[in-house]
């Protein structure tokens, strides 16, 4: 269409795609399908093999958009992750992110070698591309599902940290296929550099970002979320520039930032959540555009794809989980669930563009197979996560999402901040009236929300479990307020008969 070739037409198309993506996200749970599948289908529908609204076959652009979107998605996921939860599952998550990826890659690579006319390097390249779970798919699938916290944290930490291994293996096999002088043993030090430097750069950027956000004193509160995103992009690009894992650096930096005390914390979190959704919508639509249904849904690709998907879901992933989590305190049911919940998504498709960009033989076939495997994984595994969790009795408490919010006039130049606090069962202030609580002098409880209803606080108002308190406090006394709010109830002494 000529209109779409003009700038105004492109702007219109992007707007329509975002609206369509948001509507799809709203109804995806009702349809029982993961949103990412529907986003991909939108891209395929408007592409050259569909309605022919957009012709797109530029793997380099798709790769760039995919990397940018994954940085935003990983950053948002890391911000929302509690360090106390991740720390308990650090060892199994790292095991899954390293040994698990290798085991999965070997199983899929061996199957591809037997089924297809591939060399061993080509087969293992395919295995490496689909070897890692996908952060975008896992974060989206678990966001509002009441899976037990231990399992959710394991899956999120694994998906946030297993990209370096997949990227390393993918690039290594491309190097072996394109460079006759390359030796696989020479590439091993590169992996340790990617992991080690990625962690170090992530910690440094996370701490520097937290300090900068709290001390820069911007005039507008709307600049703080943008400032945080800038650090995410810097963490990725600087780390990648020195040959280390930029994705790992972004996730580690986000963990540090999200678990620090931040100025305008909730503005930063809300902005990044919306930005991650927008990135996810556009990324999956563009990846859908890049896939030509006439090439993906051929008999040869579908037969091989079904066989590889079967091996991935029922052999490779379970084998990787059971070996990687052996003797680490997971029950048989928990390991079964972890096996089923290893979703594939954007990362394998983005990695599948690497062989295309490198101009390898069979690159297009590899891309088509990976695309089919991702669709199969998302459709079958993604749509049944909640059902499998219920079947295995691994459902935790229902996630409650507060629908209330308080919008503040920018206080960037003021010496004050609004602190939100949820009173839990262990909070020392629960059961006390406000006048009994020794708040700092410059702290005022401005509002309370109880059962999604606004309560006007007074001195005799009692704090109850589940209450949300909004407290205006000077920045000098913010730490004192935090210490007060974080106090736990002392256990009642046992009485003797």
C-alpha cells in the first residue's frame, strides 16, 4: 500500500498494532492462549503471506528490535524480582541456566542430526538456539498466575540468566561453521569471561544507577523512569562492547536497582512495566512479520518441527531439569512442573536470525524450524501452565493486585517523597492506632486503602493487615521511616502452666 510507505502511514500502522496488541493481551487468558502467540499471529496475518499490508524480510532489523526489546523486558523482570526470593533458588537456577541449557542443546542437536541432512555443527547450532527458556515468555506466563513462589522464582531466575549460555553456544557454532581455523576449546575461556564480566558489570551499573537516581534531584518525576531505562541500555551496550553478556548484566543491574530504596520507585516500576509490554508487543509482531507462513508451514518443516518439539518437551527439558536439580531439594512434582514450564519464546527466534545474518547454509531452514518449535511450545506448554500446576497441587496463594493508585504532583525539586507500605501479618504496626506509632516528625499518613476502598486516616485509625498506607515524608527521615515500617512483631512469650 502506497500510504504505508509514507511516514504518516507507518505511524498509523504502529498505533493500530499497539491497540490490537493491547486488546489481544486483555483477552488472551480468556482464550486460553499466551499473548505472545497472538502477537506473532498478528505479524503473520499482516505480512506478505497474509493480507500483504507489510512486506518485511530484514533479519538485521528484526535482530536489532529483538535485542532492544529483550533488554527492556529483562530489565522490568529484574526490577520486579525480590532478592530474598531469588537467593533461595540461586543454585538450582544457575544449574538450569548452564548445565540445563547444554543438556537440552545436546538432545535437540542429536535429534536434528538424525532427522535432517545437517552436519553435526549445524545440528548442534539448532540445539543451542532452542536450548534456553525465554524471559519474555516466562515473565508473561507467570505474571498473574498463583504458582508457588519457589517455583516461580526458579523459572524467572533461570530465564533471566540462561541467555549467556545460549548466546555463547550459538555464536560458537556459527564461528566453527564459518571459520575453518576455529577450535571449540579456544572458545571456552570466552564463556567464563561472558559470565564473570556480565555479573561484575551488572553489579556496578546497578549500584551506580541506584545512587544516581536517588541523588540527581531532577525537576520532573517523569524523568526518573527514563533515567532508569538509560542505565539498562548502557549496561547492555557497554558490557556487550567488551565481549561479555549484556543480557546478564541488564538482569543483574535490574535486581540491584529493584531491591534498593529508590526515589519515585513506583513511577519507575509502572513506567517500565508499560514499556516492557509495548516492547513485547512490537517484538513479537515483527518476529511474526519475519516468518513467512508459506515457508514455515510446509510438510517437511512441520514434520521435523513436531518431532523436535516432542523431544524438547518430553525428553530434553525433563532430562535437563532432573539432572540439574538433583539433590537440590525439589520434589518429583516440582521437577515435573519445572520441566513443563520451560517455555521458548523470543530469545530462540532472535538467535535464529544470527545464522541468517551470517549467511550460513540451511540458515532459513533453521529459522523456520525454530519458529515452529517456539509456536508449539507456547501453544501447548504456555496455555497449560496453570492447569498443570493445579494438577500437581503446586498452586500458591492467589496473587492480589491492588487496583488503587495515587498520582502525585512532581516533587522532584521538593524535599519530600510519598512512601507506599503494605501492612503484612508480621508488621509491628498492625493492630496499633496511628497515634500509638512513633512516626518521624516529618512523616504524615496521607491516605489508607483497605479492601480497595479509601480510608481517611485519623489518630484513632487502627492499622490492619493488608492495609496500604501512603506516607508523606521528608527525604532526610525516609530511612528512619523505613526502619520503623520494617519492624516485625515480637513473638509472644510462651506461658507455663
